[in-house]
C-alpha cells in the first residue's frame, strides 16, 4: 500500500467515526473519502 492509499483509508475511517458520533455514518464516510482524495492530490503535487 502506498502513502496515497493510506491517506484515503485514514480519512475514510475518521469520517466514519465522526459520522457515527452524529448518527450518520454513511455521509461521514463519503465526506472522509472526498477529503482523502483532496489530500492525496495535494501531497502528490508537492512531490512532483
């Protein structure tokens, strides 16, 4: 697993946790997934 995938998975897990706290896990996962992709792109652009 590369660093970009780990960033996405971590954000999804955090998003699910926050979503469970407010009783809406699925939207939390989707928001975490979106943030994970944005962070992955940001880190990929810094390396190039």
